[in-house]
C-alpha cells in the first residue's frame, strides 16, 4: 500500500472515531430522559427540579460551543478534542457516583462543557481532513447519520440500561467509549490549528457571549415552569440581550474577534445558521413530545418506547448518507429545502395523534417522514455552513452551526412546551375531558407549532441560501472527481 493510500485509509478510520465521539455528545442529551423517574427516586428530586438533569447539560453545551470552536482553532484541534473527551469521561464517572442533586447537576453541566469542546473540534477536524466537495459531503453524511440517529438511540439505550443495570449506567457508559477514543486519537489524527498572525482568545468576547447564551438557554428552559411573564424570566431574557449586545460591541472593536462578523457577509453561511436554528427548534422537541405521547397516553414502557424509535433511527442514517451523496449532484439548497418540507409534513401528520391510536396509526408514518427530513436537513445545513470557509476559521464555522442548532432546540422546546401545557390546562379546566385527551390535545398543538417552524425553515432556505453558491459547490465537486476518474 502506498503512502497516499495509507493516508486515505487513516482519514476514513479517523472519521469513524470522530463520529463515535459525536455520538456520545448527542447521546448524552437524550439518554437520561427515560432514566429520569429512577434518578428522581434515587436522589430524591422534586418534579420541578428533575428537568435540570437534562437542562444543566444543554445550557453548558449551548453556552460554550463558540468558545470551544475558538479553542480548537487556536490551541490545536486534536489537542482540544482530546481535552473534551477527558472532561466527558471524568464528568460521566462523577455523575454516576453522585450522592445528591447538586453533585449530579454539577457533573451534568461538566458533561455539557466537555461536549461543547468536543463537537466543534471534531467537526472542524473533519472539514480539514476532507476537502470541500464530494469527499467532505460523504464524510458529513456519515457525521449527520450518526448525530441524527444518536438521539433516538439514546432513548432505547437509556431504557435498557436503566431497567437492566440501574440509572447510574446511563452516565457510566460514556467512560469506556471516551477513554478508547482518547487512546486512539494520537495515532489517527494529526494536529492542525489556525495559522493566523494574531492569536488570542478575545477573553471579553468569550465571557460575554458564553454568559449571554447560557443565560438565554436557562431562561428558555425555565420559562415553561416559571411563566413567560414572570419577573424572573423577563429579567433573565433582558440580561441575555444585554450580554449578547455587549458581545457584539466588543467584537466590532476587537482586532482578533471571537466571531469575525465578516463570516456573515456570505448570505449562504448566514442562511445555513438561520435554517439550522429553525431545524433545531422544530425537531429537538419532536423527540420530547413523541416520548411523552407514547408513555403518558399510549402507556408504553421505557424499552417499548425506545424500540419504537428504531425505524426513525435507521431512516435517519439512510437519509443522511443519501443526502450527502445528493448534495454532490444537485447542490445543498434543493436537498435542504426538501428536508425542511419533509419535516413540516411529518410534524403536520403528527398533529393528528389520537388517544386511541397506536404505533402504526400515529407514529410510524410521520416519524419516517420527519427522519428523512432530519437526515437531509442536518447534513446539508452543516455542509452549507462550512462551505467556502477558510481553514483557519473552520472551528468558528463549526461552533456557529452547532450553536444555532442547540439554541434553536432550546427555543423550540421552551415555546412548544408552553403551547402544549397551555392547551392541556385549558382542556382540563373545561371539565369535559380526561387527562389522556387533554394531554393529546396539547401534543397536537405542539406538533402543529413545530410544523409551522419547519415551514419557516423551508422558506428561509429558498430566500437566504444562494442558488449560485449551491451550484458552485456541485461544480467544484465534479472538478475534484474528474482527475480521480482519469
């Protein structure tokens, strides 16, 4: 085997490793969901405090993504990736041994910090290993398949581990995976970093945006319980606006900003992040409401609910791989538009769920449509967001699209949960309906809201993503493929 062939083989092996790490990152956000009742009993959580087992992870993850991307560019992508793996391993070990609520929530926040370090570093390594074009599309197709299916896999794995071994194992499962990835990384991935002449972290910008995003995520996640009009939520939202406003002012004056706003001169990059936010807002909450519908209305056990996600997970894997291939042929704009349309139709179908329904009648069909949309949308929004970006800013671009999707997820869950809860409360207050009927009405309203958000994403794709950039991507991919065939 020639040196060139060895390099190519090592790149694809490295991709498997990077996908495995991203699988852990996404898995951690969903695997604890079905374990929450057991965690609540084991550590004496109240119903009001229990959601913070999930929220602590999401807030730290969403808040530190931009800083994680910057660190990868400046300190070295491989080095930062390895630090993230170590943080996740240690935090997961401590989380499983948590003796009280405070210890578990702190450990979950540390897991989120590790994830915010891993995810942009891993994605920027992929974009530097594989040149913009057909190869990168295949690589990002694999990345999207793994990341998209991990949410569904988390529900199944969480149910199996919780019922078979105990809730601690939904946290400890990360430890061996992270340590294996940590051991394999030096032999598979070469170090790379930005070669920019001006090299500093922009501490003021980093602190303001991290605090602003974290406060925003906290406010959105707590809004459904505290109330959107409460003094607490209004104050937190105002504080997040002030912090993000300060961040913008700092960035405009900085010689080496954390986020150079010139990156948004590309309408396609801006559009990809807008669509990524709407994609997260429409889809992250879908998993949440499907799980509640299956367990609270249809009476499914944790494992039964997890198994019901298998068709969705498999379809995401197939659609993400197919999406990566189709982008090379027709460009990212039509595939992203198709993906958002599939999601909108799938969620519209979900808005017809019924109390007397079942898996075949109410779950399988719409979940397959939404899965195709997720596979297409996740991959193509990522490709569009990093397409044409210089190597020294790949960490930044990767951090931005991850941040858009995560903050979108937090916004979507907060808004749609409020819609669902309000509708359920109104139906129960009327005194003419049972709890399962009231819950179903709430879920229907949430799914319909998600369909509207996805439809906005479809419109944003058509308006903001440049057709010219999409076609140029195809021409570049074909030009790269021509010498290989020759």
